[in-house]
């Protein structure tokens, strides 16, 4: 059994775990990062849209969605795939309850999301990879008959939330409209958003920067965390590692590691798909959110990436080939070069029913912390969360995190 002084284990080397590993290494902790796969390769962080989405200050559950979600169902041509038994599940009931607490939940989430761009820029600069992020904002476009009205309504909604928007430059809207051969077009520019050129490289950058400061990486499945004298023990097949503290950053797989400590984790995988388009040309050097199609297209290093779908199913269920096929056909209709062989991927967004993250500390085992469930904005929140975890572990006073404590689910 390995023994370390002032050491901290991080379970999960996605973007949240590696960002936390780097932040804690910078504070002098001896970090041991665990993952069953190389950093960034096995979870949602591998294939996201690369959008640093500071406009998403509201959690998703909303009364309007409860009444209109059926319009988005996959069986009706939409991007939401949720089987009936999940619509009637306790998770969905909690989601419905959260819809009526949206204002309070926004008050908790918004202050966390707003500083995300400068925080990520700073952490990537500290990791010596400032080149991975571009702060050109993002564009949202509409191309239906009501495009102009839709854009106006969105601008108003964003203004209420204090999210800055400007009318998208005419040349951007024209480029999108011409490429899609659409009759109508309108768009907004969100100047305070950003995008990364490669989400996997972001994870690798944080992992490498942590390693430079002495962090080690153990490629193992973590089976359990156990209390140990002056800390805890991380159990992997055939061995265990004694540490002063541990942080569970295992995305959608975090529940079983925390359950023994009385924490309830009603988490679901809201899976999303991407296709990569190595031959497609960007219309602009920023993500474009195609509102009518619910597709985000992001320019990345050496390729374009299109993402979509919310598929509620087991995190390890086989990919549904119809979804990649739909994405390929849809981006072709939008004017992008995308052949049938365009590589596709599916990955699990970790979502709690109130769409707030889980960040906190176990009461049963004081050296045990957690940071996961960053829903659709885990890349966005990685640096902010890393800072919050470092503050929590150091016992520094910081803005109240009780809204993200798992005890909100009982236990
Ligand atoms: C299609 C799609 C598009 C998205 N677009 C965006 C976007 O544009 N912007 C944005 O901000 N977010 C986006 N997201 C969400 C974002 O990707 C996630 O919120 C984020 O990646 C979650 O990071 P994580 O580190 O918590 O989890 P993960 O990346 O899932 O990492 C968890 C890691 O834990 C490891 N692990 C789990 N259990 C164990 C165990 N017992 N032992 C060892 N290792 C374990 C796994 O192997 C995995 O590597 C998107 C997601 C998807 C699917």
C-alpha cells in the first residue's frame, strides 16, 4: 500500500478531474489522478462541442419545456430521445419540480457560469496552452419564417438574464442562409462566449500541467473509497492507495463511489452525439448554434464538429446509428461537406434532475469531496469548478456552495 503525506486522489480524468488535479497541484498537493482510460478519452469530455457557453446561466428544467418537450421527441423528428418509462421516472418527477424552482436555481448557477471564460483562459494560460481557446463569441441563427421574431425574442430573454448579445453581422447570417439555401435568416452574436480548438487537448493540457507539478496518473478502475486513519483509501483491482483526501470527479459514474457515505446521486446520462467533418470549411471562426435544427457546429483544429441530441439511456448502451446518420444529413442540408464516413461519437452528459452540478464534501468522511454533474456545460465550468474544489479542500471562505451539495437529494 502506497502512503503519501498531504496527498489527494482524484477519481476521473475528464475535464473536471484534470482541471481540479492541476489546480490542486498548483497548491502543493501531491495529486494521484485515477481513470480507467487515458485522460479525456472515456467520458463526455472527449467529444463535446467545445463551446464555452456562458449564456447558459439557467438550468434546463423550465415550465415551458414540461409542456412542449414532446415536440422535440426523436420519434417526431426532434433531438430528444427519452423512453416513456423514463418520462414517468422519479428522476423526471424531480426534473418537473425543478422546473418551478428555475429562478432560485438560476440564482445559484449564474454566478458560477458568468466568470467561466476568463477562468478557463487563465487556467489554460497557466497550463501553457493559451492557444487552445478563442474568444470570438458564438453565433445563434434561425432560418425559418419567424427567424427575425425568434432572434428578437431570444435577445430579449438574454437581456433579462444579463447575457450580452448583438445582432449578428449581416455577412454571417447571409453565409449561413446561402449555405443552407434558406429563404429567411436572422442571428445573434454572443460576444462573451468562447470555444476551444480541441476538447480532448484541453483535458490533456491540464493532465500534463498537473504531471509537471508532480501529479501521478494511475490507469485503474476505482472500485471503492474507504475511510482510513487520517484520510481515505482508494481501492483499485489488486491494490489500494492511501491518501489524505479524495475528490470524486467521475462524471455520470460518480454515484456508486459516494453511495457508501450516505449520499444520494440521482444522475442520468443525457447522451449527445457528434460527427466530425475534416473537409468542411467554417463559415466563421466561432461556434454556430442552429436553433431550428438544435445543432452546434464548431470549428476545431483540422476539422469541424457538429453536435446534437439528448438521449436518455444507459451510459454504456450501444450508439444509435440513426442519430449519427441524422446529424450527417442535417449538416449537409446546412451546407457543410460531410460524407457518410464522417466519424461519429456518443458520450454521456452527467445530469442531475435539477441541472445543478454536485460540488461539495461528504459529512460521513470529511476528507471526501466531489465535483461532477456539470450537465451540458462541463467544459465551460471546468476552471471555475477547479477553483471551487481547491478552495473547498483548503477550507478557504468562498461564495456559498450549499446549493450544489448532494444532500439536497436527501441522505
Ligand atoms: C455531445 C456533447 C456536447 C457537449 N458540448 C459541450 C459544450 O460545448 N460545452 C460544455 O461546456 N460542455 C459540453 N458538454 C458537456 C461536457 O462534455 C460535460 O459536462 C463534461 O465533459 C463532463 O466532464 P467530467 O469530467 O465531469 O466527466 P467525464 O468527461 O465523463 O469524465 C469522467 C471520467 O471518470 C472516469 N471514471 C468514472 N468512473 C471511474 C472509476 N470508478 N474509476 C476510474 N475512472 C472512472 C471515466 O473513465 C471518465 O474518464 C457536451 C457533452 C456532450 C456529450
